[in-house]
């Protein structure tokens, strides 16, 4: 069984899920035309999954590392309970502007606290506890992000780490670039960490769900 869902199967899943709001369709089109790495966008299925997690968990405070053009933060903010807040972190002012603009249009900008700057510096300035942590930022820092955010995770909180299969390359012994090594290190660290339990899902590019024991 392949780790990566075939494109026709993913398209079928998209076609048989609740359609994304029209704003997301426009956001996806703009991201594909304006960004050099549009694949960083979470897309319909993962966006809906994150929204569903928020709907179930009812978090009061969410931390996101990696805002990009805003799909994930808008999707999660749309499902927050009353009074809920997202702190989202990135280093790119241009993509951050797109995210802020569309959050305003979606009517959720007041639920999102945008932070610009290196992720580890921002984490060090935060108190928590966070009921949900979503990590989707630069891969070489994945273990550092994990170690920095785990102490800020609420006792019953959930951490979701994205791209943890990296197009299946983590399972290929011939693949060994910096990002592959970093993601393998994160997956190994989580599996061997006595502080947590986890499940590594084969949703899109892999999502590692982590919670404290």
C-alpha cells in the first residue's frame, strides 16, 4: 500500500467532501499563481480536517507555526468556539498580508493574532497553554519546534505536525536530503518520547497527531 494517495483518489475524496467556501477557491488560485511553492498550502481536505479537529476539540487557544497564505488559520478560526483565539507565526510579510486580507473577508480576523518573526523567538515569548498546536513551518527546525511547543501544550491538548511523510520520501532509504533527515528525526523523536502518544496519519502529505500521556 502506498503512503501517498493517488491523485484521482484524492480528487474523488475532495469531490465527496463538503466543498470549500468560495473564498478558499480564490485563495488557492492566487497562491498557485503568486507563490513559488504553492504546494505549501494545506488545501481542501487538510483544511477541512483541521476545521473538524477544532470543531471537536473546542480549543480556546491555538498555536500555528507557518501561516503561509492563510488557508489553515482561516479554516481553524472559522470553527473556533466563542472567545477562541489563534496565534499564527510566519516570517514572510508578503504571504502574511494575503492571509490577513482573506481573514478579514472571511470575518475571522479578530480571532487571529498574527506574529512575524522567527518561530522559535515567537514561541519563547508565549505563555500558553495551547489546546491545539499546528506545526507546518521550515522542516529543519521540526524537532526544535516540537521541543519548544510541547511544554506549552495543555494537559489535554493536541499537537498536529504536517508533512511528516514528505511525499513518501521519509520511507525511501535512497532519500537523504536535509528536509527528509529532519522529518525522520521528528517522527523518531515523537515515537520514542515517553511523554507522549501519537498516530502518524497518511492524510495528504502525512500528519503526525501527538498528545501527552
